[in-house]
C-alpha cells in the first residue's frame, strides 16, 4: 500500500464556513486558482469542477486565491458540492 500524505490546509479567513480553530480549513476539497479566472467564474464553480477549468499559471502568490470560500451562516454550504470534514 503506497504511503498516503495527510494534508493540512491552513486558512486565516475566519468568516468562512470551512474555517476551524487554529486557522485550519475543514473543506474536504478546495480549489485554488488565479484571481483573474476566479473573477470570471460563478460561485457554483468550485473544487468538484476543477478538472474542467483551464490551467491558470500565476507569477506570485498575490495572483492566486481560494475559490472554496463560503461565508459562515450564509446557508450556501451545499451550493458547490464541497463538504465540511
């Protein structure tokens, strides 16, 4: 059996539905893309559709963003197909 890496996603956006104590992201999957592409995508496009999205190289981390953000208490937690661990 191959070694499986346990990943920890850190996020300081505390008003996100997936944010947890210690600045941890508890989304079961996330989509990180370029700011420019994210601006053109509707909110319903997220990690489950990642394979259908074009590649988006960036020059610096300032040009990228997490598309999985859902505001806490918004009631939109099932809109993108991503689940809280």
